[in-house]
C-alpha cells in the first residue's frame, strides 16, 4: 500500500516539504489552470539548488521529458521526471515573480513566488536543512504555458492543465521541495485567477 502525505498549497501561497532520496513528490493542479513555481534544494548542503540553466544544458531541451533528470547548480541530478498527466506545457525560462516585478506593474506589496519561497522555507523549521535564500533560484514553472515563437518572442498564455492533472518527480537525493501556487493575477497565465495546488509525497 502506497502512503501519501498531502500538503495543500493555498492559492497565491507557498509550501515546503522534505523529500527523501527514492521517494516521489507529485504536484497536483486541484482545480485546473494554475501555475506552480517549484524549487528544490539539496538537504546535505542547501546552498545547492535545482538549476534550470544547468538542466537545459544537460538535456538540450527547454524542459525535460519523462525519464530525464533535473540537475543542480553543481550538475548533480536532484529530481527525475517520472510521470505527467497534464497536457505537458511547463516552463524553465521565466523567473519567479517578485516584489520588484509587481512594483513595476503598479501594485507594490502584491504576493509573489519569491516571497512565498522565503516564507515556506521559514515555516519548515530550523532542522539544519532550510536554506537561506540570498538570490531566488530560477524555478521550474509547472503547468505554465510560455511558447517560443519562430521570431524568438515569448507568449504568455493561460495554463491548460485540467482539474486533477499532476506532474510527478522522483527525488534523486535528500532534498527540500518548495511549491508556490503562483499569485500572478495581472496577466492570463492563471486564467481567471490563482487557485490551490497540492503536494503529495509518496
């Protein structure tokens, strides 16, 4: 029997979980159409984190296929993509939204994935594996639809994930995984507005 530990991520907020090597972690789009910013940090040295740039150089893809791995800024595999029931649109190009982004959009004080990352890690507790985030890493933006046109221009489209769609990773080392249910409501990426996500540790 598979035991599942579920952590709900309220709309516009972030949550962190510890995931042991060999366990699987699944991000579920509860209501559909919601982008999730996913971050991962090595438990043995939390200064090491999942790196979208290093992963692209290893896989030669904008996003790994099922069976391929995400690597850290030290080029060590940290998560493997093992299953995806969504339409498959995910992004590793767009930075996490942050206070400066919303100030530029005229809404200072707006919730952001960068702040969600900090608060989620702080809530996880002082067990020695909680990183201090000096710079927000490039996230893995699950369910985010940012197609690249032939001209090189990026398009910002509504997420096409459906209620219950999920993407599943296997931890290749002990790690801390953080998911932010992106609070962006000033462009169409979250459709009519942010909704919850869930993190299942299997």
